């Protein structure tokens, strides 16, 4: 039932993000951009979309159900949720899991137009999916951590702030090596030979593990 | 310890260095209806949240159903036997009444379908109605249904009738009284409505400024406490303030009003030694007990 609840909480976010993606596709197709330019446009736009989508889908945790949230237009059902015989870690895991599944589904679904309309081959599309996974894993973990600490809006602002810092860090070779955003901003993006898979995966996995560890520690100690 | 559903020892809690609870010792026997009384900000909600492990105590111990609640696993196990109605009475706005019931049901193996049907009928809750379209009274009734149908051994209710109209309040109190009469379920409810507590509670716990100032059976309290009115020929002597067996003293000109408990005859004897012109003894109401303790603490 927790999975169903998580779906109920996130379904409109998913629709919103999907609508955003559809808007980007239609924009590219309507303006009839040359194929090469279209590919680049998709890639750059999707890099932004992944950051946005992952942070959106990682939200709606317990903090968005606080009483003050009621006044802000959200609902104050946090105490009801916490009074259920369910461990906090499980609540977090299910909520985070549901959003992660939706993010993965979104990545696969949005790869389809690249193949169907933009002429991206399957090989390049699979690189795109892997790159998007790396990028969104990092963005998602950052956002999930913020969702344990702050309310809805600050969770988004905070996540975007950290992602902005990570994207600036791409300019510095030392900081760029393990930067998970390299997965989508890199020009070597569609080339398996040049793409720094291992470094980006390690960077994203480490960041995600760190964020998850911090989120669990915060949840264990948090007072409601 | 096994006949107590709630027991706390020396429970302390501070917020940013400001003490909210200053060593709470609670003992709620199984099968009782205990009214947890106090002014706004006295520490009622903090205590309830500590019982549910939503807050962590700075010091002290909590036992629910005789078992210590010292870990998340223990708290989860205890919550399986507890029905909680929060002061906010907020549920998921994206669910209907029926969906909320179906969502809650699987968490409780002892869910009583008969009680669910019974309270759906008593409260006349339409299953297809979305939660945001329910009135506050209906939301309270839905939360009570969710708490009652799970077959809870203990109900923890935070201001259950707050914001409800008199008719719904009466319905809710009747349900609670009926539940206790049928046996098995203990009720610990916070309120600042004295009349409600007098109506259904058999035990009262009064908290003020983070400390328990009265704790006992309601009938015993009414028997133990007496108001002694002394009228003197001149101003009331300062010695009335030092009388043994007297909880609180209020003096106004020639009159001294004493709230005494315990051996009332002995206290009367000591009061008569001060040679008042007249002495009257009156029973006290819960309201008087409350006001005397919280106003002059």
C-alpha cells in the first residue's frame, strides 16, 4: 500500500515532467532543426530536463506533509503517516524507490523520440540512457536528501543549487573527472569510446551513496 | 508493570534549550480512560509525540504495554497496537474515504471489518467522498474509524473534539465512552475541555509547564480535595499560607480560600487554630482543581 500511496503522490509530477519533455520534442520537431543540431538540442535540453525531472520526482516526502504545509496548499498528513506501524527508513525507501522507478521509466520513454525522430542509433541511444541514468542518479539522490530536511520549494531550490555548482565544477579538470553531470554535458556524449563511463559512474554512485547515508541518518534522528 | 498501558519515568524534553517537559511520570492503567489535561503549551502534544516516538526524549524512559520503547523497532511494534488521532486531523487529500480505509487496513493484522462497517454507518461517512471535501467533524470521525477498526488496545487522541460542533462532539464522546464500557481498549486523550474529561474520563492527569501536578482517579480526586473557606475578623493571617495539607491558598481581605487534600479533618483542625470567624468546607469541581493548579503554579 505504501507503493500505491507513493504513486498517488507522484503521478501528477510524472505527468508534469512528461508534458515538459513532450514540449521539448515538439519544439525541436516543429522548428525543423537540422538533424545534427537537433541531436545537440535534445542532449542539452535533456540534460536540464533530467536535473529538473529527478529533483521533482524525488520530492513529496514526509516534509511536504507537515502542518505548515497545509497552509501552503499542501497537506498535513505527516502525523498520520508516522503513526502507522512502519519504520521511517521503510517510508523513505518506498517513497524514494517509487520516484526512482518513475525516473528510470521516464529516461527510457524519452529516449524513444531520439531514436524514432532524431535518427539516433540504438547504440547511441543506449549511451544516452546510461548517461541520463548517471546524471539523474546524482540529481535524484541530492534531491531526496534535501526532501528529508526541507520543505517542498527549498528542496527544489537546494537541489538545483547543488546541480548548478556541479555543472560549474565541470570547467575545472580536477573536479570534472568524477563529476556525474559529465554524463550529459559532455560533447563526447554519443561516443562510447570517448565517454568517461567509469569515472562518471563512480562519481554518481559515490554521491548517491553519500546522500542516501546522510538521509537515513537524518531520518533516524529527526523529530516530528 | 504489565497492567499499565503507558508508563513514563522522568521524561524530559527541551526545544532549543527551553524545557517543555520537566520529568514526567505517567502511569495509565489498562482499560482506563485517562484525560490528559493542561493549558495550551503545557506539554500535552509533546508528551503524546514522545509516546509515539515522533520525538526523542532528552532523558527518561517510556514503556508501552509494559515494554520499553527504546528503539524504532519497539516503537513500530507498539504502534501496531495503538490508534492515534492527531490534533490536525489531516489525511491524504488525494484519497477518498474508501481509499483511505483500504490503505490503512493492511497495516493492521487485527483489523475488524465489523467495526469498520459499524462506524461507517454510525458516522454516515460516504466511501466515495474525497477527503478534502469532508468537514473537520467528518475527518475526525474518519480518523476515529481508522483508529477503532484496527482493534487498537490503546487510543491516543490529541484534542479529539477540538473544532467540532457540539453535536459531533457528543457523538465522538459517546463512541469513546461506549468503547471503554465494552472493555479492552484504554484511552489516553488530551484536552483542555474540562467538561468532556469529566463526562467520560475515569482518570485525570493534569500537566502544567511541563510537570504533572495532578494524577489520579477522577472520583478519588473529587473525594480527596476540598475547598475550605475561612473568614477572619480582620485580614487573613499570613499563617494560612503555611498550613500543612493545603495545596493552594488565595486570600482576599478577610477571606482565605484553601484547596486542601488528604486528611481534610486534620487540615481543618489546623485552620481552626488560626481562629477564623467562620469555616466552610465545599467539594471541588475539576475546573476548580485545574484553575487552582495552573493559575498559581
